[in-house]
C-alpha cells in the first residue's frame, strides 16, 4: 500500500487544480444536510460530513436516462445513447464505495449493462474516511469501515494533513500532476490506523446482536412471521427507503413515441419495491399488492436474494433508510434483531 501526505494548506490548491481540469462532483453542505453536487470552488467541497442524504449512485445510474433512440421507418433502427464523460467524484465514504463495488458486480453480471459500466469507467473516485458518525449508521458492523478497492485515492484527515492512499495508477497520476505531496512516514501510517479504529469503534455502538452471516438462514424460515404485518401497518409506501439506499438499483423501462409516430426513445428511471405499482405487470396484475408483501420483499432482497449473488448483504450500514423513514420501520438493525428475538 502506498501512502502520501498532503498538507492541509496545500489541499485547496489540489482541489482547484482538479476543478480547472475536470468536472468535479463532491459533497456540499445545504440547509443542514449534505448533498452531492458540482464543485466550482475549493471552499464548496465538504469533507467532514457524517453521511449524505442521497448516495452517489445517481452518477452511475441517473434517476432518469435515455437508453436508446429509435426510428420505425423505413426499417427499425435503434441507436444506443451511452454517456461516458470523465469526471471526478470527490469525497466518498468507504461504505458508499463498498456499495459501488457491489453495484459494479450486479451490472456486469449476465448481459453487462454498458450504460452503467461506461459511466463507472469514466469516473475517478476520491474517497475520504468519515470524521464523524451519523446517528443511525452501522457501517462498522457491516465490514464497511474501510475498503481495499473501488477508489483511485483515499484521504484520511489526520489533523494538520491528509494522508492519501493510492488505489490505482490513475489516482497516482492525479496526485503527481495536481498535488504537492510527500511520502507518509511510519508514524503517519500509525496515526491513520489509530484514527480509523477510533471512528470505527464509535460506529460499532449500533449493529446486529448476532453475526450477519446468519441473516439468510434467519430469513429462510421467517416468511410467515407476524412482524411483517405488524411493521408494514405503519408503512406509507413512500419509497424513501429505496430511493436513499446505495445498494437499491431497480428501475422501470419505458418506450415513448414522438408526435410523428416514426421516432421515439427508450428511457429508464428509478423504481422502488416499496411503491404500490412496482410489481404491477402488463395484464394489470399486481403480485405484491399488500404493503406487508412489499415491506417483507425489501428485507428478503437485501438479506437473502442478493446475499446469494454477492456473498454478502446488499446493505452497507449507511443508515439512510432508518433516518429517512417517517414511521421508523425501515432500519435493518431493528428489523433483523427483532426477527431474531421472535425466533427464540
Ligand atoms: S418503510 Fe418507511 S421509508 Fe420505506 S416505504 Fe415504508 S414508510 Fe416509506
Ligand atoms: S438498507 Fe438502509 S442502511 Fe442498508 S445500505 Fe440501504 S439505506 Fe443504507
């Protein structure tokens, strides 16, 4: 592992150099929340946030995108629309990088999705270790305190300086061209380990009361638990828990014709399994009509169906669903701990 050091007094110049040469997207403070957006000046970039309201997945899977344009005459012609403008995503916490790594695997499986994968290839990711922990986060218990891949550079705030781990050659080039650095010493590396374990220890106060690897087994015989009905009775079917989740990626695809009835386009937009019409099919049949069936599906998806593909839960412990759910029934920690208790 290669570690360099950027003095904080040189950091703004580094960010400015990136802004002058790339489109830079990063975390900004807005009305007491943290949101990803375009960074036009170094002082706009916030690196000491606890958790952003929305994860960075919109950069790889936009809320709405055109997949292809088509013409019906004289013969059917379809032209794919692929966006792959290079950009820098600056300030991504390790749990969100873990989520991106999971999404990379999902979108590369079976028939690879060029729309997602090309955007992903075009991105340079500069991660940052969390300096504080959001009240509902439990990423330490999900093994997402640190990541070993999925970033080009990873910053850790160690007081007067940032220690920078180089993740890829692209990251190394970025540092060489745009930052004033010096090699980190052994003491710097030790300080980084200390800071990381301190913050991880704080986060560990929330988590599962049993090993997370037991969740698929727990779910295999929990299908008829009354807890699903009990909790779902409060569900507003608002879909917030889906929309704020970095590992939710379901979408709906639609074809629209132009007024000339000869041309059109195919678009996709985010969808959410908690929304009433998510499972409605062409005949009008809705095979998850009840709130309880939709509520239960979300937890089976994260803890069993995707577990079989990823060999891990499709949850990185960001806690956004827990903070965003008005009746407070979306938190995986509360749900799985309660389910385990009912099992006994
Ligand atoms: S579980 Fe909560 S956030 Fe999710 S749809 Fe229901 S009310 Fe909305
Ligand atoms: S399920 Fe909730 S805590 Fe887990 S990754 Fe999604 S939003 Fe974060």
